[in-house]
């Protein structure tokens, strides 16, 4: 509504002239986070695998601390960090958030879980995993290398199928862990 000239109004309350702002130009993605995901485009060594609610895997991993069977020279934080990376890759392959069985599979395939009646991990596997997991809690690239090494076929398998194969075929660990 316009203000009549005869109405007593303070200067700061008067209607001001409109400032015209120019329309913005066309938008283009120019920052790395703005590019849309192209299926198959983000697969490769060290690129990771995007998936929903990935931070939950860290909480799930702490639930397995009491069941860890570590050898001398292995550190709990390194083992859990490596297992989380593998579990996240498995969960993303199925297009879902991580669940406890993802962490259990990642720990079990390397023989890091104490099992009643199960065969202990072979000495070669213990030496191999000690070297691969060393420093994983502090090294992103080491965690990614661990996750990238495990074949998709193994990640898609059930935990029972992997533990049965681990127990019945002692030399199969190389194929299971991507060694």
C-alpha cells in the first residue's frame, strides 16, 4: 500500500525504492562434491564404496571386542578398523547399511574371532594378516587395500558358508582373503 504524502511518517519508515537483482546465470557443477554419481564410474582401487549410514559400522565393531582372538603383534584398533572397511564394502554391495553380520564376516574370514570348536587360523594366515592389518587404524589407504583385495564373491557369501570352507579346506584362506 502506498503512503499518502500528507501522512506523518518518520523517514526510516518510508517505502524505499525497489532494488532489482539480476537473475543468476546457469549453474554448473564445478566442485568435486557436486558431481552426480554415474553407475560404474566410482569403482576402482582406493575409491571406496558409497553406502548409507556407514558410521554405524564403527558402533557395531565395538560389540565384537570381547570375541577378538589376537596374536602377539596385532592391535585391537587396527583389526577393527580393517574389518569395518571390509564390512562397509560388503554392505554397500547389497545396497544397505552395515549390520552385525558384515562385521562378523569381516573378522571371521581372517580368523580374528574366537570360535568354540573351530580350527585355529593357520600360522601363514596369522603372519599375512598381521602384516596387512598393521597400522590400519591410522592409514586410510591400508584399510582400502584390505577392502579392495577381498573378492566380491566372498563378500556376497554367507558367514556359515565361509566358516565351513575355512574349517574344511585349510588352504582356502588365500582365496577367501584375496591374498
